[in-house]
């Protein structure tokens, strides 16, 4: 992964090369507003990476040179056996291949929720099964999570930043739950839906949740439960937490393979696709402006 640098901005020439178009076509698309650009102090046009990705996804462009977007090429292209190939790449600890698979699938208009539900979770499930008896199974699990945690920020760089007035979602895993990826994915899925997110991460005490809720005033709180013992410990405290959040109109979402039985007021969400739906509902209800209407930050001289 070392050779590729994720660019913050692309020149019109690089975006034209990436999608196999001529520079004059790209200039026309800039002029008709399909691609939004910034001007450097020197008057050069620059395209933020997330804007380039939005343009590619919206207008169904095929990407011939993903390397220009900081993404390794994926010779296979998007395919229905993505989870199997992801499993092989994870087992081999091949971070560039994992990056290539997931980022190219996103460019081909997959949502982050689809990547999580249809590729990442099935690959990890398979990885957890055969390896559970093998001596090096635990090594492969740690290594796979490490690879995915390297790739998640690179996927995040492809997503348009949220509007400053977008609703905020906050969450994590309860005390004693060491699982990192579920909350990372929840945050990524909600960011893809347009929300601002704060991920408190694994092993988060109830007091920290309360403090963070007071500080950030979220509209949605998620609790990712993957550890049976941690879920059993937090279960008796859920009714109070749910009542407090409900009184402020905050949606409380419980997800994860170990989510305990829940009292009314807590929404059980089984898939990341369902979480994305919730996120989009919140964006619509909030009246937050379309994030594409937001002016972009200046890229500085260049
Ligand atoms: C990586 C891993 C670990 C790593 C975690 C590293 C880390 N820091 O994150 C380590 C090595 C620490 C670990 C430890 C253990 N693990 Co482990 N682990 C896994 C593995 C391979 C992947 C877990 C993961 O991150 N999955 C990613 C999540 C997102 O996928 P998912 O859990 O399938 O989630 C789905 C839904 O629940 C939902 N979802 C999940 N979270 C959320 C959150 C929200 C908000 C929403 C809306 C939805 C949602 O989305 C997915 C479906 O689309 C799983 C295998 C598997 N099937 O997942 C085993 C697995 C979970 N582990 C297992 C076991 C047994 C253990 C240990 C007990 C092993 C041991 N003997 O020590 C310990 C227990 C640790 C503990 N304190 O609880 C078992 C659990 C069996 C069971 N009874 O449930 C599994 C299933 C493996 C297996 N087949 O046996 N593990």
C-alpha cells in the first residue's frame, strides 16, 4: 500500500485520464456543473477527491485508472464473488488487494452498507469458522482486522464530507467488548448517508457514553454488541439509557451479533443497510441541505 498516496485534489487532466475521457469533455462537464471545481490562488482548477468520486458514481463512469484516485487497480472489476476474494486477500494479509476490492466496488456505485453486509461481514464470518480450531487462527483474525482498519479511512476519504448542520450520530461498543470493526463500519455507513459521526470505539463505559451524549447532542446513538459477556453486563442498564435518550428525541439503535433482548424505545437493527436507511431518514427529517450545495474549502496554492 506504500506506493499509493490518496490525493486530496485532482487536476481536471487526472480526472479525465482516470475515466478515459478527453480533457475537453471534462472541461465541458465542469462548465455545465456536472463536476464542481475549486480555483487555487494561481487560478488552476482542482477537484476534491470526494467530488471526483461523486461525479464518477453519479454519471456511471468506468474508472480505467483508479491509481489516479489513490486506489490500486482491481483486475477483476466488481464481481458477485467479492466476499470470497476478500476472504483470500484478508487471509493473505494483502492490504492493497483489500483496498482495491472495496474501493473499486464503491466507485462502481455500491454503498458502504452493501460492502459491509455483502462482502466484509460474510468474509469475516468465513474467516472465523475454519480458523477457530487452527493454531494461527487468532493471528489471522487480528491481522485481518488490522488490514480492514487500514482500509476504512481510505474509504472514508472517498465520501463527501457532511454538511456542518447535518445531524450527528454517536456510538461505540460497551465496556468489555473489544470488537473494533462493528463501530468503525457503523460510523462509515452513517457518514455515507450524510451524517456527522463520532465513534467512541470498543470497550466504552456507560459514563463515557453519557458524557459524550451531553457534549455532542446526537440525534442517533448506536451501541454495537459483539461480545456476549459485555452485552449481558450492559443489558440491565439499557432501559434507563433508552428512557433518557427517548425523552430528548434521540433514536437509540442496538446492533451486533450479541445484541441482548431490549426494552421498548430501543431499535434493533440487524444489518448495515437498515442502519443506512435510518441515517437517510434522519437527514431528510432534519432538512439539512444537500451536501453537494456546500461550498468546498480552498485547496491553497497549487
Ligand atoms: C476478529 C474477531 C475477533 C478479534 C476481534 C479483534 C478486534 N479488536 O476487533 C478477537 C481476536 C479479539 C476475538 C476474540 C474472541 N472471539 Co472473535 N471473532 C472475530 C471475527 C473473525 C470477526 C468479528 C468482526 O469484527 N466482525 C465484523 C462484524 C461487523 O460482523 P458481524 O459480527 O457478523 O456483524 C453482523 C451484524 O451483527 C451486524 N452488526 C454488527 N455490528 C453492528 C452494529 C450496528 C450498530 C448495526 C446496526 C449492525 C451491526 O452487521 C453484520 C451483518 O451484516 C468473528 C467472526 C464473525 N463471524 O464475525 C469472530 C467471533 C465473533 N469470535 C468468536 C469468539 C468465540 C471469540 C473469543 C471468545 C475467542 C476466545 N476463545 O478467546 C474471543 C472473545 C472476545 C470477547 N471479549 O468477547 C466467535 C463468537 C461465537 C459466538 N458464540 O457468538 C466468532 C463468531 C467466531 C466463531 N465462528 O467462532 N475475535
